[in-house]
C-alpha cells in the first residue's frame, strides 16, 4: 500500500470515528449567557466551553440537580443549559428562595452546594470596610488577633457595592449584599462562614450568630471542648431547638472552622470534620415567610489568633411572579422536566417560559415564542421552527394573542448531561 493511500485511509477512519463520537458520545458547546453563573461563565466571545455526555441518559433517567443541555422547547433551533429541578409527575414549589418537591424541601448534594456558593467576602477584599469590630481587635490584612476577658464581636456590615471585580480568577458582577439584586432589599440568610484560628490562652470561647428571617442561630464553643448550637425565634431567649457536641482542638495549634446554614440545615465543621448539625426544615406550608432581617457575626473571648475569614451565600431561587418570598408552583407532566438556571435573576428558564398563539381572522392560528411587540403596523415573533415572522395587524383578530405557561422540557429534547469545562484551562472543572 502506498503511503498516500495509507494516510488517506487513516484520515477517513479517523473522521468516521470522530463523527461517531460526536453523534453518540460527546459534544462540545460554548456557554453564551450568564444564566448559569457562577457555575459557568457565559459570554459570546470567551464563554466557558463545556463537554456534554450525550449518552448519559441512554440507560438511566436524569436526576435532580444535574446540569442538562437541551433544545429550547419553544424554538428547537436554540440550545440551553440549565440545572434539572423537577422530575416527571412532581409538583415543584419555589418559596423563600428554596425548592420544595411535593411539599418537601429539596436539599442539594454537597458537591452541588459547593459549586453554587457565591462569594460575599473573600480574603482579597478589605477587612475594615466589610466588618464592624471594637478597638481591641488587632487587624493586619487577613490576620486578626485579640486578648480579652469579655466577648468581642465582628459583625458583617452588609455593604452593598455594584462593581466588577476578580473573584477566584473570574470577573463577574459581584454584589456584597447577601441577596441577588431582586429589589426590595431582599437578603439571603443561607450562608457559609470559614476561618482559621489558634487559641493562645488557657480559657476562652468562640461564638457564631446568624439571623435568617425570624430565626436566630447561636453556636458556642469553649476551651473545655464543649459546644452548643441553639435555634431561637427573634429576641426570645427560649431555645426552640438545641444540639450539644464535643469539639476537639489543641491550644497553640491552628484549626479550621466552617459554619454553614444551607437548605435549612445548620452545620459546624472543625478541621473538616462535622461536629454539629441542626435540622430545622419544615413542610412547604409551614415554611417561614421571608423577612428582611439578616445578620451574621462571630466573636471570641480569651486570647486568639485568627486568619482568612471568608463568607459565601447560597443560591436564592426566585420567580418573577413573586420576588418577595411568596409561593410559585408547577406540576410537571409525564415525560417532561423542569429546569432552572444557577443565576436566577439573569436566567430565562422554566419559571418564565410561556407559549404564545397568534390568531388570524381567517381562523388559522400559529404557535410561537414572543420576540417583541413593538408599536406599529406589525407584530413580530419567532415560530416553533425558529423562523422570525412579521404579522400585519389587519390580518389578526382583535384579541389576537393567547399566552399560557409552558415551563416544561420534553424528555426527547434533552441532548445530554454537562460533564466538564475544558476551556479556558484556568476554569477547567467537573460540572456537578
């Protein structure tokens, strides 16, 4: 066989194999919008490039919280990526930023939580501008020390700034208020706080206090390595729930501490080991109404060195129908799914989708997706085949437009599961 024929044959086989892999196994996509930030960075020019497992659902059904890629149900020329929330036959509720499935709170797996956490305060930000504290604290960039006989607090200020700044080697809109910018001063009380500490005295304690709506959580750890975690209602000192635990730390040794309130579950970790857990979840009907009182503070008594305080907030799901903690519900039909973006205020997803139908005077109707409705002699929309249409007014009935919610994704429209970010290399990661 001649060399040219051999090379040609190899090229043909390689092309066939690559086409088969592309068709049956994997396909790459570029993320074009911000709807999945901060999990995925979207931009028409430099958005994340992801690899999609097209065979992921050939032998198993999609699972909740997976990031799926699919054809937009109302224009199959468009491809979307969202996080799967509701499965066939389920009733999905959005209430107070949480997802309830059939009246039960849907908790996210830890891998998904870690990917959805949004940085509120990170070490590269100025400590003095973001925390309130007394003169007894000695602050040197991200190292803090104190020697006191009484409890001294550091309280987060809720500084609100609207600016772009680098967070974890990325640039995206960063708002230091706990909430997404949804208006009304709404704040997210589900947070995670992390810090490193070293106790220098023989006696002392660490306290952490979080307020979320009407609830107040207080965690105390003392030098006897005994700890308590309590839930209160408002300023009432009557304990509504309590957890007692042991915390193992050594004097003059550095330890890490992580305090979280995620999905109605308060946890405390010391040196990456969970030592306390308080579950205060309720059924959807009893879930608290949102209030605008959210605060977090941490404090110590004794002699301590501390460093690298960090604060994140959890995702807060909203519906444009009700910004302020109300209830929005959807019943998922068989063979369909319900999906939401990881950046709710900037995501057009199942909570917003509607189907439009235009009625002609001659009795014909056309289904489509709203594009815009300018004032003038025509109405514009995109039909279900992806074609833009201009309809003259004189051809339409007086009540020419019908709208109805159409939030669900047919199973046949799902392309596959988003597996990983492969470009840019600096943002490469597995997608959970």
